[in-house]
């Protein structure tokens, strides 16, 4: 059963547009941030560590994908937000305090909603291909 699901996931990522991949990364970051908070509150340190590491890996990937020359101030602002989330999640891990992660979750949800709206707007502006 997991083979079929993994094959489906791999195919969906390989055939996704850049925009869809961006949204998938945000969805995965949100999911792992929530899980890290949940396991931190339950004092389940191995699971907390697993999900926190995934969360941070995704944020690092998002940060590394920024192109400051093309994105200008928007890319610089995103880089600052990603740096903030890495710092906050590290502090949460060190202090075993979920509050900094909850702050990260708020930032992620705001960014996800913004990207979703921006992508929708771009698709509506695209001329229909005949």
C-alpha cells in the first residue's frame, strides 16, 4: 500500500509546476511545524526532533531557492522571514518552548495564504491558450 502512495507522491511532485511545488513546500512546513509543536507539548522529544528537522530543512530549501537579483526587496524580506523562522525554531528546540514555533506557524500561514492568492491572480491574468 505504501509503495503506491509513494509512487503517487513522487509523480505528483515530478509533474507539478513551480508554483505548485512552492505551495507543497509551504504545506509540508506548516504540517511539520504543527507536529513539532504537538510533540513538544507532549514531551515526545524524538518525534519533536524529527518534525523540527523536517521543518527546518524545508525553510532552508525555501531560503536557498530565493534569487535576490530577480526578486529584489521581496526576496530580501522573505530571506529575513526565513532567517527569523530558523532562529525561532532553534530557540524553541533549545528551550523546549513551543511558543516560538507558534509564531513561525503564524508567519507560514500568512505566507502560504499570500502565495496562494498571488498564484490565483497570475493564473487569472494569463491569456487563455487556444
